[in-house]
């Protein structure tokens, strides 16, 4: 898969394309049905499978929606799409100026002249152009004018996408990572840089990597303790992670801390990815540090039991 950071950079690529357009947040099972349809169509027609997506998310730009929470960071989305066999991923900067393009300008200048679309696979409810005033029937009419075909994704598949996204977000906010992972078809991931913390975990016998996630829009699951997995220096390591405020030691700021069971080494300032496998328990305030240590030992044994299944 080749990633293109701006639509205009596609202009020199000498391939005609079959295109789908969307945010594809989570790249979950519902999305994969659409992407499989795209990829199979490309193979059958000799066109290049192409996903057109936008960043920042349009709601961040048009509605100043600072509270929007997404399942993937941009890098995570690229990483997942890379595994599916797409030819091209185009990530176009979404701006207010771009949002003011008329429907005909978007189709002619973007889809036809830049991306060289010969076929567009799109949902029945897709809207585009300034104020989102054009629909799939308009797109079919443009197709007759500019010589491209439009394939409509059935309502049921679009509904599946919407339902899946809603259920995944709800499950994660409730701490139900197993349900979220089933809908995603992969383990929900958090990607960030390891920063120095207070070092209290090391004092307790459970040294932790303090994960800092730069993207404020990334959805963080419910506070609590989780079983996790990471690939560190080319090897898979398991551990347990706490999301929360560390109330037993009077923590005032939310943190994400991972204790890896069998890893020794310096992770400071390194970027790591943590996959959430199971949730162990809620975060509690214990009566003493000794109680907390005892609970961490129980958490580790519980985690090891879940990993060995």
C-alpha cells in the first residue's frame, strides 16, 4: 500500500482507480466488508484500489468538536489498512476551504482529474460538496458526465458499520475490551511514548512504563486494570496496565502505566504500542501500600492465568 498525503500528489501516478471515501475509524469488521468489495473489484477490473480519507476529522474542523474520540490515531489507521492489500491510501488535509468545494468541483477536480476514478463504491447515504448538499443520485449523474461508474453499498452494510462503531466505543468506555476486540477483529491498541513517572511502581516491585499519548482525540478505555501485550524489540511481551489516577498514592493526574512481566530494558522516550486483551478489575483506593502490593500480586497471577488459556 502506498500512502499519499495530499490528493494533488496523486496526479502524477499513472493509474486509474476504484475509490471509496470515508473516515474508516477503527477499520472494524463492518468497514472490512466494504474494503474487501473495493479490493476484489480492483482485481477484477484492473483498476487500483484506493481509499480517500481526511484528516483532521471533519467534525474537528467544522464543529470545533474537541470532545470527539476516535478509535484510531492516524498512524494506527495506516498500520491496519496496510495489512488489507489496498493499493493506495490518500489522506487529504481537511480544512474549511476544502469543505467549501462545490459538488461538481469535488467530483471533477478531485475524483476525476486527480484520482482518475473510473469507479466509486459508496454508501447510499453518502453526502458531499459544500454544505453536504449532493447525494448518491447526484454522483451517478456526474458519473454519466465524467465517465465513471457508481456502485452503491447497500443500506444494511452501512447500518452494520454505524452499529459496529457505536458498539465498539460503548464497549471500550464500559471496559468491555473483549466485545470491542470481537467487533474490531484485532486487539484495541494504545500507541504512545514512554515518559518518566514518579517511579513508585519500581518501589513496589512492579516497575511500570508510563505511556503518554499525544493525540487528545484517541479514545481511552474505562479506568481500571487490563491484561496487555506489546511487541518490544521484536519480541512479544505480556503485562498488566492500569488506566486511572492511582488513588492509593493520592494521584491527581490520569496516567496509563504498564508493567511488563518478562521485559528488562530501558523504554524511556521510546514509542510503543500496547494491545488490550482483557480487563481485570476497576481501579480502587486501598487502605495501605501493602494492600496495594498484595492486589498487584493477585492481578499478575490472574493475568498470567488469562494469558495461558
